[in-house]
């Protein structure tokens, strides 16, 4: 029987010409070992990002909206 795998990962990615400030949020979709990266076209501050949970930190409306 063949094994099927599926994974989602949200992460921040810095643009090449940007040094500081908000970074773009990307989604990495992996299906059976093949992955594709997609931009969400939204930005978020790296200091307010929990990379281990792949979510925005905070209880304000903007963080809740982003996580939903």
C-alpha cells in the first residue's frame, strides 16, 4: 500500500532588497514529498511571529484575523 503525505507550513520570508520591517508570509504545501511555495501577499512583523507554531503572536484583532 502506498503512503500518502500532506503538510502545510506558514513562514516569513525576507525579500532580497529589504533589510528590516515586515516580511511576507509564505505557505509551503507538501504532498507526497513534492513541495510548492505560495505567497499570501500579506506582511507581518518578525518580532510578532511564532515560528515554532507558524502563527502570529498576540491577542489583538490583527493577529486573530491573520491566524484565522
